[in-house]
């Protein structure tokens, strides 16, 4: 009984998500337009695309966004990778028996 | 953990240089093609793990120790932070692009981005290898 | 009515179903991965331009130096960079979750989260 109610709720959440995405987002494939609820602003990606090959010197705009415009996020991600490796190495360390 | 048959061992030994070269190519050309440090590091780790699966634990331990993998990961992280501190030493900002730019579209372009990619490539490859070694319980000393 | 958004939300719902209804920790981790994949697909689909090219200046446009024409035809690079970061963080989370699953099996003998209730020895 409880499982049937939970299943109906999950299906309802799924239907709500699909309906919201189709009704309240801008149509698929209209990148520079940013009009949400009558509030219009300029998207950051458009300015980055115009500036990046000359300001950064790299031909790949995604790499320059990852390392130059958003460098602190990548530094935090490297820290998370280091923490995860330390955590796994700590979990599986074999303890030395005291003789 | 024992190794595999003669066919698998031979093929993996023949394929290992090409896989390593492909991973290094993805890391070095991070500013010209899709790729960079994280993707190339995963391919490098997969190349070494292929050797580990084919030859068993003992053969892989002779090549790349667990201690060497941990040290290499710390070295990669140090390269990343040291290159970021170069921006502070020169006087602009932390993590700023301070090396000379070069010409657009060549391998040695984009300032300090290739050094970042190199550091993160080593870090990711050694990190995944350390996780693999740790889950298979290969550390420095075992319990006697 | 675009296919990308609908499939992304269906994957999200499938991940939530797996997290709620499965009684095995490894299956729940797989459900988390499906959920995250749906989310990444949704994020990348937000930055699409009709008839756009990849945001990498290469080949013929690089030879001409046509940066203005490139900026008028490329797709959004910012969601792609954010999804790159998210994929790496997801790998770290899954490594720790599966290590904890190995620990739980070694300590309790079962992988059913409803039978792991009391703290034993």
C-alpha cells in the first residue's frame, strides 16, 4: 500500500518535471536569448566567446573557461580529488600489529 | 590476484606505449582540441590499469609502486599550486595567466594553461591508480 | 517539446525511482549515477544554438582569424565547463560511496540498508 502511494508520487514528480521543462523554459536551441519572465539580460557565454581567443591566447574556449575565467572552481575540484583519494587510501590501510 | 593468459599479456604489453602516447597527446593538446588535464589523466590511468590486470599484482608492483603513485599525485598538486603562486609573485593576482602567450593555434600557446593541464594530468592519473591499489589492498607494508 | 529536455527529466525520474525502491546499496549507487547523467544532459542542452559549431577555434576559421564570425556561430561554452567539473566531483563521490559499501559488507555481511540498523561490535 505504501509502496503504491510512493510509486504514484514518483510518477507525479516525473510528470511535473517534464511539464515544467516544456512550458517554462525557452525553446531548445536559442542560445543568446535570455528572457525569463520578461526580465532580459545578457548571457555571460556570449561575452566570453567574443573575448576568449584574444584575451587568453588559447584556441579552445572551453579550456580557457575552465582554467582562466573559472580557475578557482578547478582548483577546488583538484582539492576534492585529492581529498577523495586520501579518504579511500585511509579506509583501506592495513594496520600494523604491535608485536 | 593472478594474471591472465599469454595472449592477453602479449597484446597488453604491445598496446601499452600507444595508449600512453594517446593519453599524453590528449593532455598536451588541451588548448587546441577538446581534452585537457582531466580527460588525458583518465586515459593514462586506464593504460597502467590494463597492465595491472594483465600481469597480476606482482608484475605491476615492480613497475609502479603504490608509494610512487602517492608521491606522483602530490607532485601534480604541487605543480598546480606553484604555477598559481607565480601569478602572485609576479604581482597581478593568484592563478593568473602570466607566461607569454605565443601564437594562436600552436602547441606552445596560451601562457600557463599547458602547465596547468600537465599538473592536473599527472594528479588524476596517479590518483586513480592509488585508488585502484588501495581497494586491492596493496600498501607499503602488510600485516605480518 | 524538445527531445533533449524530456529524456533528461525521464532519466532524473528513473534515478529517483532507483534510489527509493531498491534494497541494495550498489543498485542505489547506480541509480545516483543515472540521475547525475540526466542532470548533465539537461545542463548541456541549455546552451545549444540552432546550427551551431563546437566552441573551439580550429581549421579554416583559425587560418582566417575570423573571431567575430566564430562568436556568432558557436554554442555556449560555460555549461560545458561546469559539467566537466561536475563529472570529476561525481567520480570522487562514487569512489568514496563504493568504498563505504565494501566496508559495510565486510562488517555487517549484508548490503540491505533496511537491515543495517543497530551498531554492532
